[in-house]
């Protein structure tokens, strides 16, 4: 093993050199693997069931990781063990694939989530302090700081200061064992340190600190006689437990009248489970008392809060006034009017009529322009003494003009025929629609 100390190596060498043999050497190597605490990390094994049971199911807080015997512990776990030791949290490693005396795999016995590979530090979990097994998050970094930040709150002492009945029920009555301390003033100093010492030694027990000036514990039969603090221990009854007269038992109470010291309270808790507790059938109530000074402070705080809100609203309103008005949005164009098929046909018919009228009006003007152009050409040719050629040219131009006129007439006739055909088609369509 890479983590063996020098003394352990010497012990193995002595066994081998002075009659140990190879078998004894291998047996000696398992002892440091099981019990060695190198860098604050303790190696646990199913071969030492008592120590393993104490680590995995005892009240002491532990951070345990899964490793095989042939694997080296990661440096971050050794460094985390040094930091966690300052808050009384132990760190250990164990082979999670090993089998217990009952034949079950250890990982399954302690309730680890299923995983393809349980060794190599892949699994890291917290046990003890009266909590169920708690695995570290998959996204939590494997660094000494992150491990300490995850484990330290889980190992915190269970000391509460309930102020309402709901808090007292949750933090005390629903726990298997709870020690309630009622004092005239807020518990501090030596008395508070005594409670912390007892809580550190009895981590499976919850502690509820109640100040009588702020709240009153009712229906528990607590006798507040003499100098306080006054102590009562509550035990959670079995499910469905009832008294002889068939009344449901809400909790069980045991009074403590001894000295208010860590040693005396610890001895009391060690024997309290075997003592006869008084069943309580009535609901336990933690009635909050009205404190005039506290009520006055609360009212002043509410008044200041309203004033701040009013000032904030006024500032926002002034800021909105100072802002320039935003430009008006541009008007959207009016939507185009939908045109029906009949309207479209009517518009097309009118357009065709206008075009035909324009063609008819332009025919006389074109004939006059053609005649005047021919006379001008004839005069020009006469002045040049080219009478014969001008006559021939005039004849050709006249033929061309006549041909042009015929083309225009043919074009007009075709247009008229097309218009007549369209009008006939429109009339047929209208008759079909009327039918």
C-alpha cells in the first residue's frame, strides 16, 4: 500500500525476516489497511464489523468514500479530512463491493444508489448525526473546500429555538428524542455551552430552547418551580399508540430535576430511554406571548417600510414625467378593397370600350396627316426637276398609305369582333348566374 507508515513497513519486514513467512506478511498488511488513519482517513472493512457499524450507523458524523484495497486515496480526500476534523467529522474509506456477514453487498446494505462503478472515490456519502445516508451531488466538485461546505451543515448540532407551535412540533415532537429547555431569559453563556456539549455527545437527540418571556409551553405538565432552566424530555410514541382508556398518545414526557450541567444532563439522557415516561394525549402548544416593546418595534419598522415605498413610487413617477414623449406610430395604409369578379369584368369592359373609341377618333387625323405629307413631298420633288421619279414615288407612297389604311381597318374589325365575343361571353355568364 502506498499510504503505509514507516513503522508499518518495519513491522512487516520483521515478520518476514524473523519467521513470519509470506502468509503472515500478507495478513499483517491487511491490519494497516483496515485501521490505518493516514492523513486523517480511516480504512474501514467488513472484517471489523463493530467499527464499520459504528461508522455507518452510529451517531457520530462520518464522510465515507468507496475504494478498493488496491487503489490509492485521492489527495483531495486527505486534505478534506484535515479540514473536517476541526468540526469533529471523521473521514473513512471502505470497499463497497465487499460482502457483509449476511452475504449482502455493502453498497446495497447501506442504501447507496446504483452505479456502474463504486470504487475509485466515485461514491462519497455522509452518515451519522441522526440523519439518513446522504450522497454528495454529482455536480459537486471533488475539492477539500466543496466537501467541507457540503458536509459541515449536515453535521451541525440539532439545537433549535422554536417560536411557534408548528416549529416546536417539527423540530422537537416529531423527533425520536427531544430535550426541551425552558428559561426566563435567552439561554446564553455557560448554560448554552452545557447544552452544546450534551448535543455533541448525543447527536441523535434534538434540543429545543424556549424563552418563557416570549412563549409558553402548554399541556406538558411542566412545573416551573425554583430557579431555572427547566428541562423536559419528549419521546416520540409508537405509531397508533393509545392509553388504557383508548385515547391517542401524542407524545411522552419525562421531567428532569437535576443540576443543569453537561455531565448531569448526559447521564440523564443515557438512562431516560429506560425510564417510565408520562403519556400526553392533549396537543402540545407553544403559545407566543405579546411583547409590547417588540410590537412597537415591529410597527415602527412597518411604518418606515411604507415611507420608503411611497418615496420610491414618487421618484418613479417624476422620472416618467421627465422622459420625452415617444413619437406617434405611423398610420398604417388602409387595406385594399376586395374586388369581385363581376366588378373586374365590368372594369375590363369599360377599358375595352375606351380603347376602341380612341382608335375610331384617331383615324381621320391619320388620313389628313398622310395627305399633307404626300403633297409636301411632291412639291419638293417638282422643285428638283425630277417629275418622272416623283410621280413614281408618289404612286408608291399612295399604295403604301392605302395598305396602311387597310391594316388599320383590319385591326379595328378584329378589335370589334373580340369585343363582341367578350360581350357575348359576359352575357352568357350573367344568364348562368341568374339561373
